[in-house]
C-alpha cells in the first residue's frame, strides 16, 4: 500500500476538523464520501460548482478537481483513493481495507474510465459511443463472473473495492439504463442496485447548495 499523497496548506488555514471539497455526481468524490461516511470521519462538506470553483479549493490543490480534503494539521489529500485509505486507516468498522483488489481498481480507473468517458461524452472526445460501450461492457463481464460467486467484490460483505468502482458502473449504467438492463449482467445489476438502495449510499448522495465563503459549516452525512 502506497502512502497517501499529501501537501501542506498555506499558513492560517488550520481548521478544527477536515474540510472536504466535493461535487455530488463526480464518481471520484462519491467514493471518497462513501469511505468518510462509513469510517465515521467528522468533516465539513463544501459542495463545489464546477463552473465556478472556489479559490480556496484551487489554492489548496492546483489540479483544481474534486475531491480535495484539507486536514486540521495542514496537510491536503487530493486523490480520492488516498482519501479513502486515510479515512479507513483511522477507523474501519466494516473492514473495508481487508482484501482490497488494487488491480481491479486500477483497471476501473484506467481502461474502464477511458471507455466510459467516450461512451457517455462522445461529443467531447469525437468518439464512437457504440465502440466504447462495447469495450466497457466486456470489462463488466469480468466483474459479472466474479459476482456470480459472492454478492460483493470483497466476498460476503462490501469493501473498499466495491465503493471505489460502484460510482463508475452507476454512471455507465445510467447513460442508457434500458440498454444496460437488457445485457447479460444479472449479478452486476443486483450488486449495483443493492448498493444504490443502501442507506450509506443515500446518505452519501444527499443534496446541498454549492458552498460560498461565509456559509455556515455543513457536516458530511
């Protein structure tokens, strides 16, 4: 396991609890919120409007993409998997860190995300959506085989691997749900729909207005 990627905040930004800059529908931010919630980490939630990113977030992380977690000791974690591992290292009540499949997560974040973007946003990439949908479906076939033996990617209970991948599969399925439901992926559908229906996922997808300086703090969850 690699150490989390952190940097230090500018002087004067130390706070009483972590601050999470997030965007509700971003799959990277979603998986970070899932881990923060299941770990019971108390943090301030700042929803970001991507068309008007707050200067405070950009100052913390020049990459200017969510999620960004600012820690009370001045460190900044701006990679979603690092946020997940940091939160669960502090408290892991469901043993999410047991049996993490790094290779499967890397395939999701690499090839599957590549095909997902070109299927969902062909106008941005000048891509053939059918070609990339077929490639994404083929990758889901491997997950289907795995879920045929157990309800979760970690086995009999959910874990970090499930939480890291579910938001991207959700986005793939939602692009054309009628088509997705017609595919031979019964175990993937059960896994996805069951996770989405869970109380943890519903808490993670709560709605709030975009944060502005001076707003009262909102606690995640």
